[in-house]
């Protein structure tokens, strides 16, 4: 079973990224050796600062290791350290159609926020398909917002196989049972987001405990008073999911435990649960950031493992597509 996922080195990583994605990567180490890619080539598709990108790439590597990814039990690497991704994306760009890419919701959303809409932002899902398909991936753990991209990847793989013969594994998307879409605490109709959310409604994984408490205590809820899930109770439902993931307690058990309690007490407990969840990650992150040489070494080992895994697939793609090769 091959597991692959990608995460962008832009901005700070938030609680939605942890619950929807990072937590799944860590858990998948129990069943397989997942391949986790820091997708820096994807991050240049919108306006960015080159110095920030360099810094965020190392920072994300440290955060992923601090969250529980163990370089001996997974392949953790930076996308641009393996040139097969860019090559694979070019080949696959002839197997994806303009019409398919035009329907991508993430492109529609992100292009609205950009003054300059790059061609790279449009073809972004083809690079994502190359990421996944080069590793003959069976399962892709992601949050709900990435489902459409993984479905496109499946269509591209099937089309490649029918044009050129059975070559690529058609991957499945895997979203967590709980927390596949964590909502912004201030606008609980939108997903918590790096680029599109509110600052107060986004808990960053590296926020100080007091900042986390403040954000959770001021979360927007509803005019009712019952701690339970349901129509019109998106804010409370979101907090129940967060608490459930942080403590391991089922949502039903949380609902009955808080029967008759007020929102204030509930929020205070959610805040403590999140502070406890993130505190060890933050501490370990600090230690790792003090050892940049060690981080570079781990990423170099990861890149080598990644190239060894993607190389044979890329070679077969070239061959099947009719390129003359020695
Ligand atoms: P943006 O919000 O700007 O689109 P992002 O946070 O989605 O950025 P990434 O950092 O690449 O971008 O996302 C990493 C992973 O986190 C992806 O698998 C994505 O599905 C997941 N994810 C992102 N936001 C949420 C959320 N609110 N709830 C659950 N999972 C999420
Ligand atoms: N598009 C994804 C990041 C991403 C990814 C991938 C996820 C790039 N390549 C491959 C899974 C598999 C995002 O914006 N979160």
C-alpha cells in the first residue's frame, strides 16, 4: 500500500491543516511508509516572496517532524529536490484537458484573489497529479477541499492507461471521518484557511497558548445554549469536532458530558484541549529549528529515497509515450 500526500510551504500551518491532513500522515506510518512532499513548486503559482519561501520550506519540515513524522518511517522531502515532478507534470499536461482544469473550484477561488493569474495556477492540478502518480500511489490522505483534485488525478491516470497501456495506479482519496473540513472560528460557514480566512478565526499550530485560548473563547456560535451538533449550529459542531480530535472522545460523549452546561465552560475546555494538543508540537519544533544542518541532512536523504521511487515510473511514461531513449 503506497500512501502519498503533499502540503504547501506557504504561510503558517493551522489547526485545520493538522486535523484534516498532518494527523493522517502521522497515523499512516502505522500501516505503511508514507511519502510526504513539501510542495514548493505549487507555492510559486501565486504572488510570493522568495526569501519567505526558503524559510517556510525548512520551517514546514521542522513542523511535520515535530508533529510526529519520523524520517526513518516515511519519505519526507521537498518537491523541487526531485526534478521528476516537473517532468512528469509536462507529460501529463497533454493528458488533461483545458475544460477539466477550468472546472477546478480551487482555481476559481484562488484566481479571484490574485491580481496576476499565472498559467501555473491554472495547471497546478496537473503538477499535483504528477506528484501522486509518479509514486504509484494507492491512497492520498487530504482534507475535503482536495477531493476534486484527486478525482481529476484519477481521470488523468485512467486516460493515460487507456492511451498508452496500463502504466499508472489509479489512487483513492482518503479523508478523515472527523475533521475533514474544520471551519473558520469567526465565519463558521467557510473552511479555516491559510489564504481566505480571518486572522482571529484561524488557530495557527504555533500560536502561543494565550492566543489559542483567546481565539477559541471568541469563536462565533449561535443564539441557542445546547452543546450539540445540528442545523444552524455549525460553530458549535466545529468546536465539538475539534475537541473530539484533541481528546479522542466521541462527539456523542462530548454532547452528553456538556448537557446543561453553558457555551462559556465548553469553549474554555476546548481551548485547554487544543493548547495541550499543540504544546508538545511547538516545543519540539523549537528544538528542531535550532538544528538547520540536521534538517537539511534529513531532507537530502528524503529526496534520494523519493527519486529512487519516482524514477522508474517516469522512465516507463517516457517509453510508453514514444520518446526515443537509449
Ligand atoms: P488554503 O487554505 O490557502 O487553500 P491550505 O491550507 O488548504 O491553503 P495546504 O497547506 O497545502 O493548503 O493544505 C494542506 C492540507 O490541509 C490539505 O490536505 C488540505 O486538504 C488540508 N486542509 C486545509 N484546510 C483545511 C481545513 N480547514 N480543514 C481540514 N483540512 C484542511
Ligand atoms: N493541492 C494541495 C497540495 C498538494 C497535494 C499534492 C496534496 C500538492 N500536491 C499531492 C495531495 C497530493 C493543497 O493545496 N492542499
